[in-house]
């Protein structure tokens, strides 16, 4: 909900009908449709300070077997292209205006770059994975090195897709 997650041509904005939020200063509120403020990897929640309590999702009725088959295809595609076998926070960087973060990181020669227990994934350079014992400092060191290198080599600023909570 928070960041309008999406993959393979669909986003949360396509299925979220309404959301109940808690506002620290005024209590509970229900919002619907356009009020979510969804855009690419963004929603009103990123800026509002509101806490998502629940959402109503609208799914389409379809043939059970076809749905299972499609889910299997998408899951296989994910397993093939993403490092799902090791801990990570998911895709680390947003898609820049030019190119793709993973491709730029790879072209910068950073696939497999390691600092402490944190590593740029060898499977998909857009992910930072925990190879064992990674600390917050390790992950941040990898992020900063990747951002600095990509900026220096290509003039592209990589923006975080993950949220940092300190």
C-alpha cells in the first residue's frame, strides 16, 4: 500500500478499493480510489504520516486453473531473476529516469561487490543481499559505494526504493 508495489504490469493501485488509515492527530479515516494518490512506487502514505490499518482489495473472478498456472509462471520468473534464496530487503533502488538500476550497477562492475556481510547480488545487481552477519553499517556502506560509483561513471543518481528506519 505504502509504495504502490507492483510487478509484471500490475500495481496495488489496480486492486486497492479503499483503505482505513490512522492519523495521529485526528484518528481513523477511510479513503477510496484516487484519494490514495498512487503513482509509480508512491502513494499519499509516503508523505502524510498516516498509518495504514487495513485495505479492501478487489480481485477479478477467473478460472482457478488458469490463475494457478499464471501464478506459477510469474513465481518461476521471479525465482529465475531474483535472489530469493538469500535474505534481502528486495529491490534496493528505484528505476532511474535513464536505464535500469540493476543494469547500471552491473555496467559499473559492482555485481558481487561485498562489504562485511552485505553484497550486491550476483544474480540481480539491483538487490543487496545478506551473505551472513551483515550489519546496518555494512548495507549502508554498499548502498553508498554503489550510489557514488554509478553517479561518477554515468552521472545517474540512484534513489533508494527501500525505506531506512533508524
